[in-house]
C-alpha cells in the first residue's frame, strides 16, 4: 500500500471518531455513560477507560520512537508484516460496520477485571487522547513507518512496524466507538 493511502485512512478514521465524540459522546449525561444493557456488556465509561489505557501505552511508545528514531526518511510504500497485518485486520470493522470477531481484552486493560481504571474523567481524557493521536499521525509522516518498530502492549519483545501499530490503534478505536454507537442506539438506552 502507498504510505500516503495509509495516512489518509488512519487520519480519516481518527477525525471521524473525534467528530462522533464531539457531536454525541461529549453531550451524554453520567447515567447514560454508566448504563449497561446487561452485566457482561461494558458501559460507555468502561469502553472509554479501556481506550484510554491503550492510549496511555501506545501514544507514549509512538512519541518516544518518532522522536528518537534514526529512520527519518519517509518511504512511498508500506508493506505490512504478517503479524502486523494479522493484528490490525483482526480489529478492522466489517463492511457493514459490524464487529466481526470478539476478543478477550488483556486483563490490565479490562475494566470489568480492573474497575479502578475507570475514573470520573473518561470523556476529558479521551478528548485529549484523540487530539494527541491526530498529532502523532502527523508526526509519523516525517519518519520511515516501515523501519520504526513499536513494542506491543502485551509483550515488549514483540514489535510491530509503526505503520502496522498505527493501523491497529486506529482500527481498535473505531471498533470500540462502534460498540458505543450500538449502546447509544439500543432500545433501552436512557433518553436523559
């Protein structure tokens, strides 16, 4: 894939996610943010806490690698590694914006197992993180996303190419925002 196509894709999705946040999420009331249709489904606050935990890890890793890499010459083509492609494809929504596969969240990113990751400030943290991600994407355009490697959150020994890691994080965000859309559109979702 052309590098500019990758950046167009992740920028478009990230901006769409941020628009959804500004238009819908920011205006929800505390009871709506904590509502669940059943005991096994995450609330909007729990989903945002999960995304914020991932952002804490990946945004720091992205910034550190972008700022310290010696691979500062961008390339026109990006070729995913087999592991990288498998990772981001597993997160990507289906053509009908459906969540194709369900995954077990790693324990330290799971608000059901670790409810302490949910705080009263999820919306503001998510807002900051989305602005930061869009900035990270812009900075990544100035380095070789094929050569810069990012350790994944569940193992520091496994590394993804920066391009693959960016696709993974952006598709992961999109996947969970679709989960939030599904909650907001649920017939029993509180009106106010």
